C-alpha cells in the first residue's frame, strides 16, 4: 500500500457502522430473551412440582383412604406422619420468587366459578403452611382441619418479575389446573 492510500483511509463507512449496530442490537435482544426464559422456567417449575404433589396426594386418598391423602405444605416437614409432605422452601428456594395464596369461591364466569387471575386479590402464602385433606372420591374435604365448602377454589401462585404461574385446586372435584399470566 502506498503512502497516499494510507492517508485517504479515514475510518469506517456508514454502512459498516450500521451493520455493527444492527448485530449488537440482535445480540442484546437475544441475551434479554434468554434471561426472561430462565426466570419463567423457575416459576413454572415450582408450580408444576406443586401440582404433581397435589395429584399424588389425591391419588393416595383414592387408593388407600383419606388418612393417606393428606398434603402438608409448610417450612418444616420433619416429624409429620402424612403420606405426602412438601417443604415450601423446596418450591420457593429460587431467588426473587414470591408465593401467593387464594382461598374462596373464585370469580363467576360462563362455566361457573373460575380462578382469580390477579395477584392483588391474593395474599402472601401463610408462614404456618397449609394442610389439604382428600377423601376417597378425590375431593378436598378439609383445609387446615376445617371442613370446606364444595365450591371453594384454592390457588397457590408463584411470581417472579411480571410472570405468574399458578396451581388451581377445585375442592368439589379435587382436580387441578395450571395457569400462567403476566401482570
């Protein structure tokens, strides 16, 4: 290269600069998306683990009787005689996740009572935990020792940033549902 060519080379062109910026924007967007997926996976994993344990307790009651179908969710499962116990710390041990609880008749909808889909309608999960008891038909009969109304809906929601993953338990059928939404 001659000295004259070196003096005329003044830097990068506008097209080259635009390409670098476009590639940078794509990379930043992908990084943000992957972080969002990691956060969503944590709440979804916790909710699905809880749902699996609820189904196990219900199945135990239907197969072996109501004494076998008691689900205890609290911070210390040591010394419990229940068939199915779950330490809530196992569910919420992930940083930045909040756990909420709703108990009631839900919201009137076209198909009867439907779940509440607003965290503002829920309360923080009780520190004392919750105990659910199923009968041999698979219905929820008692929560924390008290007889329940067949129309009650119980929800445990896991929230991280604006994503909410929720397990819904219907007392009248014992069925569960997994729902997600953004707030």
